[in-house]
């Protein structure tokens, strides 16, 4: 087995797609925000449909 020099190690790339950790975390955060918004919207629609709204007075 040959030893690879440090300069060559920096040039090694794996796979076609390069997604870093922060980008992946941002995507997951966006999905979580959209999911929560959908949950809140659906809950609001259900409460309006069932006429279970809190009085404002």
C-alpha cells in the first residue's frame, strides 16, 4: 500500500454531491418550521370549522 502525501489528501473528493453539515441543518430547520406552520394552520381551520374559538372579550 502506498502512502499518500498531505497535498494529495486535500484533493480527494468523495461522490458528486457535496452537502455540508450547516446546509443540511438549515434544510432540516426549514422543514421543521414549515411542518409547525402547517400544524398551526390545520388546527386553526379545524377550530373554526367546529366553532371552538376563544372569545376575544
